[in-house]
């Protein structure tokens, strides 16, 4: 999984544009911190009330009052601000966050997202994902293409409880980069060494693939 995660995160880092306010969701997305250049002018937002956070460098002592949405210790860059969660969610609800990355249990061809609950298993709740999914300008899903049993996560329609409907703009997995379009899921890039038919075989949703314009990552 380490190489799969690296492929996903390295590709996801290319989605970030200098000057943006970016939110990193719990799980794999929080690791994107380490793939962004130190010199990039981007403000990372954490819904618990930090704007302008960055990961701790090796040997840097933790500030026990500073954590990200997943509970990991973070620190701040020059110009950062700290505020209460009400202000943080006001930013989200007024669409002041440009881009968010989230993980997924399931995502479908309509851009519906399920990432908070598997029936019968403990869940801490939907948290801020519902607000972010509805209000952020652009949502990019980062997840493995298939679950640990080999079952597709990219579906015709989600079966699990939705986080939000028709909210996803782009999906980045270890196998492909796909855009949600009115016609369905359009594959814009495919992993090196993978052919389109193998990708289709690993995916439940019907994929739109134009091999003449297909990139590699």
C-alpha cells in the first residue's frame, strides 16, 4: 500500500495551486502535507480552527495545542491564524475554502460520496465532511481503487450512506485520475503499466476513456 499511497499523493500534490486555501481531510489526505513544496504559497486549513498550518519538521518539538483534523501534531507557517471552530466552519459555509481532499469508502459516476459510515461498524460521526463536501469550491477524492478484498470503490451508484450528493469534481486512485462529468466518469490519466481494459475490469462504474488523449502518472 505504501507505493500506492505515494502514487496517489504525488499526483494529488499537482492539484494544488499557489495562493489557494486548501483543506486536508482525515486519513490519506492529511499526508499530502509532506508532498507540497515548502516554498509553495498555500494556506492549509484545518476545520478545528487553524489556517496556515504545516507539518512538523524532523526534530521539531510538538506543540500539544496544535493538531490537525486527524489528531496529528502540526505547526504553523508565517502569517498563520488560529480561531474557534465556529469561525472555521463559517469559512467553509461561505465557500472561502478553494479545495478539499477527502478519502472515500465509495464514490460513484454522479459524484456522490460515501466516506463516513459502514453499517454495523463503529463510526465517530460524519464530522465536518458533510459541510466541506457541500460548500468547498472543489472536492478531490483520494482513495485506493479497490478495497482490501479487491472490490471496486468506484461504483455506478453508492450503496453506503452518503456524505453528500453530486459533490466530487475529481477522483485520484492508485490506478487512475477521473473527472466527474455530465456524461459520466472521464479518465484523464492512467497509472504507468496499466492498460484501459484492466482499469475497466477493476471498476464497477462505466468509464469514458479516450486513448488518444490519455495521460500517464
